[in-house]
C-alpha cells in the first residue's frame, strides 16, 4: 500500500540522489577523457604523426598505450584526429546508434548521451599543445553502468512509475529528446521526442529545465494523464530528471477503502455513539502521528534541499560546512539542544555551543572515493532520544552528499592546477608564466627595481632522451626542476617552457650582477653528475639573460630576447650564460640563414673533403689520414667548420652529412686502390648523434658492401664526452665496430672526463692527445706533466698514441723522447685536397705502386 506523504518524499529524495549520481558519472567520464589529452606522451605522439616521422613505431606505441587505458577503465573506444580532422588512430569499439542520443551541454567538451543496450557517454575534446596550439582532437566512448542500472534496476516506485531524463531540443527549446523507463514493462528504456508544453500547460520536465525543482500532484505528463512526482534540474549539463507515478495509482488505496469505511460507519451509527468514539479515537491518534511524521519529513526534505542547493554554488568549504550545521540543527527533533561537529580532510567545523564533553549522539563517515576522510557528528546536550532511523538516515545522506561535493571540488581544483602547471615537473607552464612575468613587471615598476628573465636550455638532453628512453628523460627533467628551484628565492619563479627549456624569473633585483650570481649557481648545480636508477648522467645548460626594463617592456619581448641570448651562449661553447645585446638579434638572423643553407649544401654538392696525414717517426712514413669536412658556399665562400658543424649537430642533419662523408671516403679509397696504391687507414670523425643512431652499424655495413671497401681501412674517431652518454650502449656499439676490424680512436683526449675506468671498458685502439696540451708543452710544466701521464697510460693499456697540433721541432723532440711515435699537425702538413694529398703521397713514396 502506498502512503501518500511518505511516497512523495521518497520520490523527491530519489530524484535528488539520482541527479547527484548522473552529474558525478558524466563529470568523471569527461575528466578521464581530459586526463588523456593532458598526457605529454599523447601530445608529442600526435605532433610526430602529423610531421610524418617514424609513423609505424609512434603509432604502435600510442596504440598500445591507449589500449592499456581501455583495459583499465570503462572506455569502449578512443579515436584520435589530427588538426585537419583526419583520423590517425582508433582503438576499441564505437556505437553505431544514431537514433537514441541526447546532447549534454558543457563548456568543456562536445558531449552526447546515447543508448545502446546501456548508457554510453560520447566525449569529443580538442587537443592543445604546450604552446596553446590546436593540434587535433580526441573522441571517446565510455559506458555508464550506474546510470544504466538506475534505469533498468531502479528502486520500486509503483506499477505506473517512470524515470524520465531529457535535454532541450530545437531552435526555440520547445521540444525535448528523452530517455524513459517503464517499470511496468520489464524495465525497458525508450527514446522519445516530446513537447515541453502540452495543451498550453507546462510538463514537469519544463519546470526542471527552467532550473526549478519540486514535487507535484495533479499536474499532467506528456500523455495528458495526471501524475504525482518529483522533478529537478541537472544544472551542470542542462538536463532535467523526473520521477513520477500516475495519480490514480497513488490514491487507489484510499478510494478502494471508501466502501468498507461507509459500511463501518453505518454499523457504528447503529451500535451507537459510544462504540463510535472508541473506534475513531485510534484513527485520530494515528492521523495526528502521521501529520507529525509528515511535518518531520518535510523539515528533513527542506534541510536536504537547502544543503544540496548550497553545494551546487561556489561556496567555500567553511561556508558549506556551517550551512550544513545550521540546516541540520533546524531539522533535528530537538534543535535547541543540538550540537554538531564536522571533520573534513583534517579540518574541524563546530556549532556555536559545541563542547568536547558531549557523548550522546549519532555520526556518519564522510567518504571520498570510498575512503574515510572525516565524519558528521550530531549530539544532544541532554539525554533525550533521537528519532531512529529517520535522523540517522538524514545524517547519512548529508555525509554522503558532503563527500561527493568534496570529491568534485578536488577534481575541479586538479583541472585548474593542470591548466596552469606542467604535469611532469609541477612547475608553472607557459600560460601561468606569462601571468607571473606580467605581475613581476608591475611590481618592478612600483618598486623601481629590475627583473631578470633567464632562458635555460639543457645541453645534450636529446641525446640522453633518445639513448636511455623517455622514462629516464622524464626523471631527469624532474631532477633538473628540483635543482633549479633550490637555486632561487621563494618569491622567484621557476617554470617549464616546454621540452628541455626552463624559465627563471628573478624579481626585485638591484643590478645585473644578482642575475649573474644565480646563473652561475645554476650552471654549477646542473653540471654535477645526476644518478637515476644506478645510471650516472652528465648534463649542462646554456642560459640567456634579459633584463627589465632595458631589454624588454613586456613578457613577450623579455622571453624572445632571453631566448636569443641563450642561443648565443650555445654558440659560445655551451655551459655558460650570456646577457642579451641588440647585436645578438642580427647574429641569430644570420644563424637562421646558415641553417637553411646547410640543409641545401648536400643537395648542391657544396661539401668536400680534405685529408691531413698522420706521420710515424723517425722514418716519416704516413701511416693514416684524418678526413676533415669543408663547405664552400657560392656566396659566402669557405664556411668555417667551427660554424657549421655545431649547427649540423644541433639540427640533426649531421647524421645525413656523416653518412655522406663515410661513403665519399670509401669511394675515394676504392679509387686509390684501383690506381694501384697501397692505401693507409683513413680516420673519420663521428658525432654523438651518429653514434647513438639506431642504424649506425647497419648503415656502415651497407656502405662498405656498396663500395666494396674492407672495414680494416677505416678508423672511427670519437670524443671522450661521448663515452659518458649511456655507457653500456656505447660499449655494445664500439664492440660491434671493432669486431668488423675497424679501429676506434679517442680524439681530443684530456679535455673531457679522462676516466681510466671508461678506457678499460671500451674497445679503443688509439688515443689522440689534444692540441691544447701540445701547444705549450715546451714552456708549460703542467701541460708537459699531463702529456707524459697520458703517454704512459696509453702504453700501459697497449694503445697507440697520436699527438695532434704539432707545429715545432721542439715539440717533436720532447714528445719523441717520451715515447710518442705518431704525429699530426702543420709541422708535417696542413689539411690537403684529394688532388694534393695524392700528389704528396706519390712524391714521398708513401704509397707503393702495385
């Protein structure tokens, strides 16, 4: 039997609970899709796919990553599109239903709710890179099982009961698109278009979509049948929810009893007034009690409504908790002796007269994602009974609502924080950086002080990231961020610009010297070795500094000019800092031109080779040749290798140029052999990018096969610093090259780490003493001592030793006495063209005619 007051209250409570569930589950699905597009790996992968670089590997890795996400969540399908709207990846299954779908209005995304044997939320979000540029979009579909169960397995509300969920439709919003469930028809879900107004009367759903909530008895539904029910808006998504039952079913228990009641009244009249009194009195008492209970329920319902309305506002935690205390106090049976305490996430909120000496009470846990995060405690200061279970149920409902509200607040705070901070390091991102600079500049104007912007670019980070993997690269960036923060004051800002670029803002400084001190501190702390997962990594940085107001009046100018100064620092040898000067803009422009021309140099055949002999003493026999790369531009003439080789390294074109050098050397060796000459080994310099290239061994083997040259005629020269980059991988590569009968020569020895343990572990045949030690070897005791030590070490390791940069006979005599037999430098010969080196070798009989 349906009891009318209790039933109406039950419908209203169910409606409000269902609204909270729908809002939460839709919000969770949108947030999960949002978290996908905030992943740097996904953003980087889409950019690389759009640039058509290594499509197979990138696409496979991205597909595996997203497939793992599908397995760990309720997503049924995820598709990615580039900036042109072309699909680049699709994982999982998507619904093909197009005839059962309603829009979900949200500013965050394009969202639709559809029915396909269960509710599915389809979300479409734009993907924005770290520079704020639109690079594509994501389309996801996620099952909403709780919403499906709400419709298919609802709490019993009557034979004619229905749950109706609608969204406005049409140009003037006079139409609806709705999902309805009929509890009298095996709990099926139907999709129907409806009118908001029928026969000039608003439906309950019309009130819900006008942001109104309440209960109704006698209002007609879309069938023009009077109903009793509850309606409420789903404010977050411009939806409405109605729970209803036909009015006839609600009042059927009363009408069905009219006959027996009339008969009873007749009997009562016959029996007499006395018997009538005793029969009516219990009914009167029951009605009075029922009225009291109804009054109590209405009070509780008003309390819940006021609290939930406040939870949907933008109130602070303090305001929300004290509003709960006020409303709940009014709803209790004895409000004048009620004391309330709320514990939430380590904070306490108390009613006015609360004391810790209260023991007679009720309480309920406040849970966030199923974990207890506080409690709602209600006490009576006198020993009066609580109304059980009604008051306990009310406290439970409010505690549950508070937990869900706190969960939503934290989710919104996370989204806000993510929009302004770098996900990996937690540092301010580019968007927040612009705001911070603007604030600091305003402060500098008020205080008549300077501001410094330091643009920091890590040296060799790409090599570490490529060789050790992105996971190690990410850990390295987090360590760098921590070290940068340790170098500045609390009022200064450290931000991540993107990739391996960081920005430091020094506010309220008195002079440029203050910026110099911080820049040097950063250089010193980053050059220290970094140990991550038992791997020692060495990294430095180049820093450009721009000052306000002399180098820029706003954030854009200061960032641009500090970036320019940073490039100047890189060109000055890296691991240093440079202050911006107007001349730098011209140098940067020239550099851009040089980069463009360098990309065309190979196509236009502007690159050529010189050879410098390595001579054995005392017989002066040429035992090898070092290849030196040269560039003759049609307008600029001969471009210094000191200019273009670092650019080739930085831009990555060194890999193509390096392959061209190896192939050209092999072709020349074959030409000399065809002329009958005995060819010495030819030494070719390798860059770190070449050595770390995944196909280096395959590429060299292919060139040797194509040219028909044996590997024993090739020596590969590397530098000390290369050995410190991923030691185990370097050992493997050098071992493979040595196994091919190539020799390995360590160039510029003494200028890098000079670590004996490195030399013992690598396949190295020759050490080349750097020219910086040879230059003053006769006059500088320190250079002489270092050189003698290098020669002794090389001999102990059974390595050949070559002295580079030999220019005088005094240098030759000193080195010969120390046991050095091989020399290279202008004393014997400058680098020569192919024609001149051939003539020289023929003339000196260094090649023997076959």
